[in-house]
């Protein structure tokens, strides 16, 4: 498969987002749309294609689709129910997912870029209702729960890797708060993240290596969650 060679993001990428943050208006964006296309969309699409090919080595079913609303998140904000009416996000967000569910119900790999910060992550941000129940049953399952503890320990022992998704303050009804895995019952999503300042690799093809190596460190969690999305509800005795 032929795909563009990712050369790195130009320095104008972050400048674009800095300027957008200062004048977050449709008037400004329309006047600078070409910059968005040249300095954000074009290198982002190249990155999706090349990093997607690399990720298939460790996640064969990964989807890397360089279209907006697929691997590229929309720049437009959903302001319908938000008190913040600024129309645009001031960051770039990319998503590579694996599984047969809708893309945001699958586990995958995430890249978030904004001035001053690069964040890489893996997992599921928020479980849909049916998957949340399967997750909870898996947490207390002797086999799957033990595997989860091992995966979390393996992930978080790496420097600067954090675990996210804790949401509830109390153990859900019907579950034992004294269970060895009770802390995981407080989660309504499960994901790992690694945040870092802007590094020189951002502007070079070596960003592919940085992302791939980071995502490799999150692979055990991704695989546990991928298996979760393929699991049928667990009844008593399973």
C-alpha cells in the first residue's frame, strides 16, 4: 500500500492553534482556512496513514481513516449545550480504533496536540451502558479481573504513564465494596495516558517512532479492552 511519507508537523501547526485561541471566531478561521488545511489537516492525514500502518503490526484490526469524523476529530465544537460558545477546538485530536463497535465504543489509540503539550493515550473514554455492565462483571471475574490487575500494574509502572476513567465515589449497587478489584468498579471508562511537553520529534518523521513506542507501552490494556468489547454478558458461574 502506498501512502504519503510523514515529514513531521511544521512549526506553523502550533502557531495556527495559538492564533485561533486568540481569535476563536468564524471570521478569523475563514480568513485562515488555507493555513488549517496546509499546516494541520495535510500533515495530520499523512500521520494517520503512516502511523496506522505501523500500528497494524501490534493491532492487526486497527482502523486508520484520514477523514474528518473518522481518525480526525472535527475542529468544530458542539456548542448546543455548552456555556462556552467559541466555535472551534484549539487542539488536534486523532483516533485509531480496533473492534466492531462504533468507533468511540472501541478501544484504540489517541493523539492530542496543542501548544505546549502532546498527550498520547489508549483505551475507552466512556463505556456505553451495555459494555459498562460487561466491564463490571469482568472486573470481579476470577480470570479477567486478575488479568486486569496485572495489565494496570504493568502499564502504570512505566514512567509518566497514568490511568484514567474513575468516575463514581461509591461501589455500584449489587457489587461488594470489599472485593479485591473494587477500585475498578468506580470507573465508567478505562484508559492510559502519557503527557509530555512539545518535543523536537514533533517536527520530524521521528514522531512516528515516539507515538508507536508509547502506544506499545499501552498495548496490554488495549488488548484487555479489545477482548472486553468482544465478550458477551457474563452470567453467574462464568
